[in-house]
C-alpha cells in the first residue's frame, strides 16, 4: 500500500510536495489530500474483491469535496449519499445516477423528490414509513422507485459505540424479525421495485470477521429474496473498513478482507457492492496547523495551534486518536504536551499528554489521518472560517476549496431590525 505522506530531508511531504511549502503558500489550517494514494486505496480494494466482480462505491459523508468525488468517480467509483445535499454534490461532480445509491434513516419528502428527478440505482430504505412515503412520491412523479431494504444483522462490529450501526439497539435498518414483512409490504406497493438488500454494520472496523459473520447470517435471507423477486440483483454490504490511526493498529489488508468475505458471497450470483468512506480517503489526508504559542500551565505544557476542534471534531466526539507530527522534524527529545486549539472549550484538544518533540511558534504540525470525517464535520464555531483544501496528484498541488473569509461567515444573515437602523440613521 502506497504511503500517502513521507519524510524527505526531515520534512513531511505529500506526493513530492513539502507540507511546509504548501502551508506557506495556501495558509493554515490546511487540509492536504494525496490523490495518488486515494486512487491506490480504491484500486487496491477493487482488485481484492474482483473475484466476485464487486463494485466499490464511496460514502460521500467521509469527504464530500467535489474534486475528491470527481477523482474517485474518474476511477470508476459509485457514490453512496445520505442526504439531498450529498446527492446534489454527487450529481454536480458529474457522477451518473446509475452509480448513486441513497441511504439514510430520515430521508425527507423534498430529498426523495429530488432523487426521483433522475434514475438513481436504488434507495436503501430503513422503515415502513419510508416505503410508504417513497411509493407515494414515486406515484406523484409518475415513476417506479428501485429499493433495497437495509437489514440490521445484529452483529457487534467491535468498534466505538457511537459508530456501531448494526446492532439490535441501533436505530438503523430492519431487524430479522421485521424485514420479511417489510419486503412483503414493498411488494404490494405499485410504485416500488425491489432490487436488493443493504447492510452497513459500523465504522472503523479493523477485523476481517464482522462483515463475514454478518454475511453468513443473512445469506439464507438473501437466497430467499433472490428466489422471490425477479429483479433482485444487488447485495450492498456497506462500508466500515478501518484504517490505521495508531502506530500499533494492525491495518486492514484488502486481500485478507476479501478472503474472509468472498466465501460467503460465492455462488450467489448477485451484483455485490461495497460502500467504504474512511478506508478510501482517511489516511490520504492531513490537517496542517501552525503552532501559535507554547505555554506552560500549572500542571501541563500546552501547544496552542491555529486549528481547533471546529476543524477536526473526532478527538472530541469519539475520543479519537490522531497521530501528530512536526512537519519539519526537530529531532529533539519528546516530552508530553497537550496539543490544543483556540476554542473556548476544555474539550478542544487534538491530543492529551502526547510525547512531542519541542516545537516553536510559527512552525507547523501535521494531524494525520484527516482525510475522512475531518473537513466534512468542520463547523464555524467561535466564528472561525473553515480551512482551505489542497489536492495533490501527478498534476501538482491544487486548491480545491478556498479558505472561508469572515465575510463568508455572515453572508447569509440579515440585520436585526432594518427600520430601526434607518430611524437611527445607520
Ligand atoms: C457512513 C456510512 C458508510 C461509510 O462508513 P465508513 O466507516 O466511512 O466506511 C457506508 N454506508 C452507510 C450506510 C453509512 O452510513
């Protein structure tokens, strides 16, 4: 597997470009993505699952920047979207509807109507209420909507409880007890066409076993559905493939993952789909941040950065670990520090008690594995403009999203009371 970031002459580089130079040119905080590594991840996974002719879709919520979607679509990736906004992005990126699936537990009528303007591959439906709504809206649109139902296979994906989605107590999908009745119901609705089954059991799964276990468990159901519905042809096994956040994590190897799942799929003669997000982009991106201050507190030493929790929510949201390295190695002794942002929240940190080489204000740090669920979760809390994004590939380093300005941040707002402002001579 291609390394997305390499140290050369003591400086961290992305596809031949110094992150220090990129931060000087484009400013910080700066997200930098290695497009070559993204292609490598996609092609590696695609190759590994090729014995069953599986298609790889990309979960847009992991990184929805248009240039990233275009890069992946250019490699042949489909797109898995979970909102009207993501569908809009995928369509704007030029992805054909046939390579888009619409998942999610709370699709609104407006979102469904927008999807029905085209011919997406299918809606992954999660409730009877949604089946009814989709049927009604398809009728109004004079269409039939293709559907797969999402099964909740009640498998423990051995991951953080906030990113487990395939256990009985999670809000997602139909459980075994209810899914046959839901398929019966779908069958009775004239404007729906049953085309498949969908599952997604969780995220950041490093073991090869949970997907295989889930497939073994649902296989009898899949065979039954295939017999029953003439147009049943898709088995979407979701995403959730993990990446190496900690040096000691055992990375998921696509070939091993394929070895675990392929026997469960053999002989089914269905179009298999995967929809990973994190795996395709997570370790292909970093967040580059400038050190503003180094501060000795009463009990701890703090490295205060120009990026903050609004730029990368994961440490605060999931107690996530992200490796942090000086962009230019100093070679000094490592001492424990808290790497924090400027936001007025105690939870605003990237790392606590982390051994780090001594760094000076004005130098840059790279927060690793910020290609997935980083920019897409960024906010403007504390009225902080979101950072710029740069994509690096064989054609060079290009700005794919400019930095927000303060003016951007108030652009949608209206004054409190215009008449009053006028009266007071404003
Ligand atoms: C989030 C999500 C994915 C992708 O998850 P990753 O852990 O990033 O691979 C795939 N499918 C569905 C339905 C999702 O909600």
